[in-house]
C-alpha cells in the first residue's frame, strides 16, 4: 500500500505530465504545415527532356494541368508557358496541339476558354509524359 506522501507525489507528476502533453498538442496544432515548393515550368521541361515541339507542347499541357491545376488550356496558355519557361515558341502552336490530338494525347474540351478552343490531356497523354515519352505497356 502507498503512503499518503507517495500518492500526492504521483498526482503531482501526473498533473505535470498532462500539462506538458497539452502544451505539446497545442503548439503542434498552431504550427502551420510546411509548404511544398513547386517545381518551375522550366525545371519540369528539363526533367522530361522532350525531343521536339510536339512533345514540349504536351509537356507544357501536362504542367498546366498537374502543377497549375488548370482544368483545360488554350493556345494562349501554351504560348505564355513557353515564354515563362524561356523556350522558343513554336511558329504554329495550333498545329502542335493538333498533332497531339491526332496521337490521342490531347482532346478538345467542350467549353471554350477565353473564346478560344480549349484542350486537356487524355490518360494516354498523361502516361506518355509520365513515362518520358515511351508508350506504356
């Protein structure tokens, strides 16, 4: 059996531990979650190593959807992204988009964006970029 002094000591230690746990819990909750730094469009293009303007256009479309969370993109978006990446802008962006459409990597969206045709990547197009321009098996 414990003495009265031991019981009092245990209660004090328990109260101190509970106070410390409460302090830890509230300080952890108050701290904001770390912000993930996103990859720049230039870094993304360099990491994928597209071989031509058609692949670069597809890579940029992928970036716009996955990293900038655009549901669709138009010719202006692609052109602006080429400029942001400091890449040479293709002379005929609609043609590079159309070549991706004909390969099944992009498709036209139902809604226009800023009165221009809008596009988004197909699953095939996403996988093609994710597999570094190799067809998935």
